[in-house]
């Protein structure tokens, strides 16, 4: 039997739900290595859940970017804890996230499955630091457009977006009627609640042409990564229903604010916040500082997973409140790490890692970040001694350029950094050499695709030269 945990005892409850709700379809969802969502639908039949938990469903893993074509057969098995009715299907559909297993006799969990990595990362946290769990609170930034067109051909390349909003300057917390999409965000929050995701608040973001933000409450690593995938799924589908277009691209428009996925994080130990100490800088104790030290020391290599697209680095530039420096601060939004200064609840003491964006595979992104923090704790990496801060002044001051470390300027630099600094990812055998190599290969292919395609702006600069 594939299932080796106790969620098999949920089958009677779910079978009753299937019967009472007249469920017609069981849907298994899973993301590929780069983070794109896939699904497989099965019409309901008698004892379908028992069958799925025992045998799973076979699929071609090579089409998900996993392994090689000649060794690609894998198995999807639902995680019964993730059951939710899917509001976007016409047929009554009960949806699950699936775990991935190999086809060997032992039905071994696949070591490139992001959900498997996320669980192992939490185990490593407990083993090496004594902390209980990591808690994560993501901020989702995205743009809403009324119309989008784009194409790339041998003889043409273009994009065009139309937006219902256009503010003169900074649109942060803009009010209706000028905030055109507040009702859309209300609907989105209601939908996320149906999926079990608790929303802290939503508002218009800085971008003057339709940028939005939704922030959610803290959950553990695996649940948060699931929620990232779910939130994008819900928002994309809601936009489609309303004849709108949304994008989580880090930099969808020239000279407009970029969209990140800032990640607030803290650890607990013995059920209490493990970062808090009153009177320290930001009320963060040595344990939290070591965690900060690990994130910043490995920040350049981390960017290969937190900012894994060529578009990511068009956001990470000075001048747009983008985090460009591997420093920490209580208020400087150009620092990679901010310690929110408005917190007055010791149990909410946390850090905010600002570089990530939503092109990341959330399971790999969060797991890599946690492993960097664990390495900081294990090796007592003091961010002050390592010259990572705190820096509350102007860190873009040219006079500081030789004393401050910066994030990579492009995806290729981040992959070079990963090539040189990846041992921290292998603690507990979480990120394997094969996974890192596969990731680098996929990303180098993306870089090559961009580098060999003429850009429309190059026509403007060079066509008549």
C-alpha cells in the first residue's frame, strides 16, 4: 500500500461527503518542477478513494520536468488532508493535492516532489535547531489588466496591455472609486476562505496601473506552499470569470512597480515565538539573528529559487522600493530583510524576506530559505560580524558599494552563485545534486531562449543604426 500515514482514516468522512454533496469528479492537483499547476480528473466510482490511496494514478513525470524520459513513470496519490470542493468546476468536484511516488517495489516518495521536500525541511529544522516549526505569511502582489495581447514569432514579437486604472503617482492604498478592483479583491478573499486560506487584508498596491496586494495569515511551511498554489489558481480563475487578466510577473510593465511575494517568517520553540527578545534590535534575539545571517550569507544562491525567472531581475533594481541589497533593517525597503517596526505582539516577532516573487516554485523556495536559516543557526552566522547590517540609512549610497553585498543582477548570476554555494541545501539530503542540476538545466534553457530572441526595444535602438 502506498499510503504510509494515518490519513486513511479520513476516507469514511470523505466518502460521506462525496455521497451527500453528489460529487462527480475527484481531481488531483500537482505542480511541475518550475511551479506550473497540472491536474488529473477521475469520475467518481465506488471506493475510488480506497483505490487511489492503495494504488495511486500513474503519470509521465518527464512532462513535469522530472527525471528523464526513459525513466519517467510515476504515481500520484492524494493527500486527504487537502480535500476541498472546487468552485470553478461545473461538475461537483472534490479536489486534492497529490504526493508523488516512484514505481519501485517500495513505492518510494519522489525526492524532487516539492511537497516531500517541504516536509523534510521541517524535520531538518527540528533535528538541527530544536525549533518546533516554521511559520510563514506571504504577501501576494499582482496586476489586473482589462485586456492583454502578446505573441512571439520568427518575424514578430510584442506585448500590449490595457488597464482601467491610471494614477499620476504612487497608488498605495488608493481609495474607490479610483481603486477599480476593490470588489474583485473582496470576491477573491471570499473564495480564498472557501479554500481554507485566511486573509489578513487586501489593498491597492503602489503600481499606478492596476497593482493589487492580498496578504494572508501565518501557516506552516507545507500549508503555506499549498496556499500559494491555491491562491494563484483561485485568482486566475476568478479573473477569467470576470473577463479580466491578472499576472504575477515580477515586472510586467516598463517604469512601473514590480510585484513580489514578500515572505514573513518566524520559528517557534516549545510553542513560543523563538525570535523574540525585548530590547534587542527589532526585538529579535540571537536565534533570529543567526537565521537572518544564514539567509543573507546564502542570499545570492537562494535567488536561483526565490527569483527563478529572467523577468525577476527586472524588478530587482534600485528606485522602486525593490530589495537589492543583502542587508537587514527595521525600515529600509531596499534591504533584503526587513524587521517590521509596527509589531507590538511578542508572539508575532518576525522577519520579512523581500526578494522572492511568485514565479518561484513555492515548495522549493520556502524549503531553500528554511535551510539557509537553519545553516545560519547551526553555524552561528552573525549578520553584524558578516557586515550584513543592520543598515537603516541609504544603502544605495555609492560610498557604501564596497561594504554592502548585493543580490545577483540577472538569473545567470544567480545560477552561478548556486553552483558555488549549495551545500546548505543538501542538509538532510533534501536538495540532491540531481535536483540542482535539473533546475540549472531548465533555467539555462530559459536564459538561452531570451538571449537569442530579438527584443522590440532593440528595434528602437538599433534598426536604423
